[in-house]
C-alpha cells in the first residue's frame, strides 16, 4: 500500500511543481508589467507625416456563417476615419448559409458609396481560417493587412492609431487590446473578461516591455504584408494559426508591437458550450503549435530567459493537464496522509504560487474596474470573482486537458467556430440558433461524475478530519458542478 501512496504523492508533487513554476513565471511578467507602467509616459506617439500619402491598407474579414453580426461588422469597418480610397475591405466569405446573400447586398451598397470593397469566395473551403487568409493573399493590394473576426467592432480611429507604428521598419505586427462589449451580460461573460484582462495587460504588456516573444491574437491587429510572406505565410496545420505565424515571424527577426492603450471591442461567448468550443480550439491549437515551434525556439539564437518564457508561453495550455492531475491525485491521497506521514507545512510553500496568481489577476482586473467605479467596489468585485474564476477554471481542466492531449498526439479535428449571436447588452436575449449544434458529450458526463468525485473528497475530509485538501476539493466540486450544470442548461439554445 505504501508504494501506491508514494506513486500518488510523487505524481501530485510533480504536478504541483509545474503549476507553481507557471504561476511564478506569470508573476515575473507582472514584475515587467509594473515596470512598464512605472516608467515616464512617452508623449511622442507616432503619427502620420502630413506631407505624405496615407499607406494603403487591406482590411480582411474572414467569416463563416455570421448572419447575426456581419452587417454590423461591415458597417463598422466602413466607418473608419481613414481615407476610403486608401483602404480596401475584403470579406473572405466561406459561408454556406444566407450570410452569403447578406454580404453580397452590403458589398453592393458600399461600392455604390465609393468604397473599395469585395466579397472573396472560395470554390473549396480548405484549411479553415488559415486557409481562407492564405488563399486571399493574392488579392491583397495593401502594404499592411488589418484582420478582424466577425464579433469585433473596432473604433473608427483604429487604422490611424496603428499604422504609424510601422514607421519602425522592424515592426511586423501591431496588436491591440481586446475589450468586451457584453462583459456584464452574465457570470460566464464576466469570468471570461476576468481572464482575458490578464492576457491583454500583464502578459502581453509584460512580454513587450521585457522584449520576450509575444503573439498576434488572430484579430484586432495589423500585419506588414512583407512579414507574412517572409515568415512563410499562413499555415493550416494547427488550430491556432495566429500563434504559429507570430512565432515564425519573430524567429525571422520581426517585432510584434503591443498597444495596451488601444482597445478593440468584441463580443464574448454568452453560453457555456460556445465557450467550451472556443477553449478547446485554443488549448488544442496551443499544444499543436508548441509541438511544432518549440524545437525551432531552442535551436535559435535567443537568450536562455527568452527561450524559457517562450516555452512556457507556447505550453501554457498544458497547465490545465497538471491542474486536472492535481485534483485526481488529491482524493486518494487523503487515505495515505498518515501512512506517508505527509507534512502539510511542506505543501504550504506552494501557497506562494497561489499568492502570485492572485497578485497577477488583482492588478490586471483592478486597473480595469477602477476605470468604471470606486476602488472599494472594484475590490469587492475581485473578492467575489476570483474564487469563482478559480473554481470554474479547475472545472474546465478535464475538457481542456483532452484538447491538449489531442494536440500533442496529433489527433486531427475540425476548426469548430465560436458562433456570434449579437449579444451586446443585458437587454439582449439568447435565442435558439441553428449555429449552436450541441449535444451531451461524454466529457460533459465525466464532468458531472467528477463533481461527485470531489464531493466525496469533501465528505472524507470532513468525516476523517483530514482537511489538508478540503478547500481545494470544495473548489473542484463547485467548478465541475457549475460546468456540468451550464453545459446541460445551455443545450436549450441549440437547434
């Protein structure tokens, strides 16, 4: 029996060490983020030379079946305060529903107003988004290419605020911060914004300041056309073509410049199954890209610190696998604490990792909340959202671990899009949509069973007095139960 206990303890400890290292690296990015905000603000914001002609820009809108949001997207892009003879709009339309006719009508409308706008159709939809962007490159006339997904509503000054940064000839990409038009719609959207605020502040700005590798986020950014070409172009062998091309471009010597101060509003998935499909794509694609790019990173001439940060960046989806293992190992360990003479004080060291991640999320979200209300209300909001976010992140660990393993072992799956339903405010209602085609999956059933598993862990901890994992198991129970509940509840929106 002791051998089993030591195996469980070893697996638990290794998983905990990985999660701890991940948290400390996040804290290291927070250090650089804080330094970036402590420096004097640069008032020399790049602008256009009044004596020169505006650079010509191609705006690409890759879409697939977006009947609910495509009109607002096209209207928004046409409202740019950039000279309309100096940018073209390409709606790269792979749709197979009424979206095709909606786009055709909007293109005709704006052509009559003098806009350079075109609906780009493909005979064969191969390679999903990456394939669409790749196949549309031969139509691009712009020196720069701005890309937006269907759920984005960039501000009208977007091009005027981004294009001047390409005056630095080393800059190949300019990425802006995502904002959230429906952040307050539900607990699910609030928690997504809670997580994304970390990526679009501490992570991206921290990497920018420290000169680490960062990424184009697939949308709300601008590429120098030459950068795409010299980096090898869009490739469809991963589900995160944006992360893949970002790294290939940087390894060729191009720089990605991040603009934290420039926000680009977008719609967050408002129901659980849409969120899970998005998470699956990001997690699996991240693992695929890590497998593809990591050997090149370590064979490059980057310094050691940059290689370590790049590795953890590429592998950050794998943290869910180790969180999942932590939970699974922790319940049977309850029966071995006395046999193995486990010292809870030793594991208290790892509480530092929790404190690190609390600091990261507090800084990222408190800054955002303070813009909209009092500091006290912002603090209370954080105190409520952080434990709920932590629990639901744990609850997603099985789902995301499956995605990571499929990516690492090369299982090919389709690019499952995240439907956009034009949910902008509290007054908008979720409706049954034929874009939501979900059913109860085996993973969802397992999530329900895992909720029972960790409830059992809570019971054992209370009845035996072995409370070392009690709070951990309570969070895991709540997380898995909530994910299971919302996955079933939101099936009613699926046609």
